[in-house]
C-alpha cells in the first residue's frame, strides 16, 4: 500500500524523458531512419550541395599534408619525406613570395576601399527611386554584368583598351593624346582590375542590401518627414543603420578572403609587361604547383593563405561584437 501511494504521490514531471531513456539504441536508429524516409525529398534536395562540399572542399583538405613533405608523385603521400615546416620558412625567406604577397594585399585593400562601398551606395540610390518600373529596369541593367564570365569581360577590355582600340581613338580625337599602353604599363594594372570588379560585381552586391532595406518600416520615414528631416537625414539616420549589420557581416567575410584576389581575372590580365605588379598568390601557386611541379611549396603557400584568412575572420568577428554587432558566429 505504501509503495503504491508513493508512486501515485510523486509522478514524474517529465514523462517524455523516461520514454526517451527507455528507448534502446536500435529503436532510436529505427526512429531516425523512419523520419529520414518520411522527409526523404528534403534530404534529396540537400544532397547535391552536401556532396559538393564533401568532394570539392573537405576531401581535398587531406592533400594539405604535402605542405609538410617533399612530395613526390612517384612515392605518394606515405612514401614522400616529411620535412616539417621547411616550406613555411621558405615563404618568409623567398623575396619573390614577399613581392607576390605585397601585390595581393595591396590589390585586396584597393578593392575593399573602392569596390566594397559601391554596392552600398548603389543600393541606397536605388532605394530612393520611387518609380517602381524605372527601379526594376536599373536593377536589371546593373545585375547583368555579374552573369558575364571573366573571359568575356577581359576580352572586351582588351578590345577597347588596345593601342588601336576605341578608348585610344577617343583620347586621340578629343584630347590629341597618343596611344596609351593600358594593358602593358604596370601602373594601369591594378586600377583596371578594380574598375572591372566594380563594373561586374557591384550590381549583384546590392541584392543583400536591398533585401535588408525592404524590411525597414515605412512609418519610420513618415515620422522623419513629420519631424522635418530631409532626404539626407533620412538616409543617415534610417537607411544606413538598417543595413549596418549586413555591411559588417560582408566586410568580415571580405577580410577573410583578403589574400584571395580572384585567380581567373588576374590570370587573364597578366602579360610579361605587368607581371611584376600583377602576380598574386593565386597565380603564383598555379605556376609553382602546376607549371613547375613544386607541389609541396605551392600547398604550403595555399595553406598559409587559408590560415591568414581564418585569423582575419576571427579577429574581425570579435571586433564587430565588441562594437555591439552580431558578427558571423
């Protein structure tokens, strides 16, 4: 009687916990498989993206062991000699690597300083357009270059800027200036790269900012008008704060790829005349790894670039949180 009274007087407050604990491991697996089968179409949609990251992102990471070896394709991963940090020491001793590293950092800083703000300005300008049909037309026009491959873009630039190209003809007719070697002079290389990035990617970069602006309550603008705020004040106190978090997150991600200048664009722009300022880490790794078959050193440079990007993301994320932003993680 006493036992029965005790059981009734103290029922478990969480019966589901007892049920979960009593289920065996095999039963849990059956429940999991049953749920996966029930939601099989969602998992099927997930599979291509998951397979992409596994095959092209995670599995190749095993090749990073070459950075710590004198890798030989004939001896393989396990037969090649282990040399520790030899190739990483070479990164800081080789003057050519230091030159390429400086080119990469300088180009990335130029892109952050000039190309990164353009989508923000463009999004704010589009947000101020009141005629929807005109806004859609402008959006379509500025988005289109994103879908043009770099091969086509560099081909167009080459045609326009060559000695007998349209730009040099206009300079001669309008200002009497002789042919300018835009594609050969080293001083023109980085400005051209930045301008190409602005033209091609600025429209696409406005997508996230316009999405953030779409969530702004229109009543905030109405209240600002009642308070006597002009358009500039509304942009400064309402529009820009609305996209501040998006700007911070994209800036953090951009800093993480500060040593990634875009292989395809740079590779297509390079020639013997501008190689001294145009050679970046991506093209250097390509030449060392595939052209000269120095796989270990090329892997060490690539791994060094990834580690620097990781440290920059962590540092920028902590700095953003210190200033009250959410950050990436």
